[in-house]
C-alpha cells in the first residue's frame, strides 16, 4: 500500500496531462481531418499562410487542391487550408 502512495503523484500528473493536453490534440486532429475531407468545389477558404481563394479542383490521389485567387490559380496541399479561418469566412454575418 505504501508503494502506491509514492506513485500517486506521478499517476495524477499523467491523468491531468492526458485530459488537458493529449485528448484535446487528438480531437483537433480528428476535426481537421473531417474538415479537409468535407471540402468541396466552390468553397471559399483561407490557407494557413493567409491566402484567400476559392477551391476550383480537388485531387484525392495526392490530397491537393487548386485554389483560384486574384493572382490566378495555385495548387496547395489540403493540409495547408486553415480550418478556423475558413469557418470564420463562411460563417453568416451577424447584424
């Protein structure tokens, strides 16, 4: 019984780290994967580097997409699209 008392703080630290760090990261990764798989032609998006555009083509083979911007068409990897910023861009405007 005494040995368990020595490991209790270590176990408690691991449990806290799991619920506050590991679990939210796994959920975020699942949400991002779902977001990138649900992208469709015509969606207005923002890349992680801040480039605004509209999806013109989606390629499932190499997980890329062609984005039309004011400068022309650019090919990006789907993982370069920002989930948070794209959701803000497509959210309805509140008055």
